[in-house]
């Protein structure tokens, strides 16, 4: 089974923070984690306050994701969305890289 994951720590959320699937609005310094598996073709994105123990699901996650490069592109897009704030959710999946 092919899988990949990325964690970026210490991302400062823009004004308005990010929205989670649990209906929590997170602001301040956050950690962002993306996991992708080829088996289900989904990218799962979670966020937490930096240094916390509980991860929360970013609103809109999981998202269909055809490949490891696409999941990395999605992770990078999530970082941009978090930095922009405005109650950020998972960016539209069309921004991901093509399969392959």
C-alpha cells in the first residue's frame, strides 16, 4: 500500500482562522497534517494548535486525491489557506496536481 504524509508546524492562521469539521474555529499558531493513501484515493487534513495533543479535521476533509504529488500540492494549498484565514476550509480539489 502506498501512502504519504506531511506535517507543517508553526503556521500562523490569518484573521478569522480555520474551520474544523467539529465546528471549532482555530486561530493563532497551528500545525497542519495531511495523510494520503493510494488505497482509498483520499487526502485527510487535520489541524491543531501548535503543541496540542488533539488533532481536528479541517472542514471539507477528506478530499479525493489521485496521487502522492497531488496530495502534496493539496497540503501546500492548505498552508496558503490557513495563512489567509477567513474561516479557511479545505481548498477546492481542482488545485491539486494531476495523477502521476
